[in-house]
C-alpha cells in the first residue's frame, strides 16, 4: 500500500492561480502573491474580484488544454 499525498504546491494554495500564472510565465509565484496581498490591503473588493477572474481564466485554460491533449492522444491512437 502506498501513501499518496499531494505535492506541497497543491496543498498550500487556494485555487492555484498564482502558482499556475507563475509557472506559465516563468517567475516565482511568491511575487504575484505579494502583489495580491498589497492589492487586498489597498482595495479588497477589486483584489478579490481580480483573483476570481484570474481563477476562472486558469480553470478555462486548464480545461481547454486537457481536452485538446485528449483529442491529440485519440488521433495518435487511431493513426498508429
């Protein structure tokens, strides 16, 4: 029996927005988290709304890439 635990990055975030954006654009997600924290201090409503919009965008991007990779795998299996 194996003990399967989630990676630290998956456990330590809310929606994975900062982590995903940081990975996509090649920078440390801590910088984006700090910007978000400053934004919450300045205007919480706008910062939370921006985070929610970014979360939806990340979710849509993940779903779009997942479905396109499934289609590519299906085509590879059919043509092989």
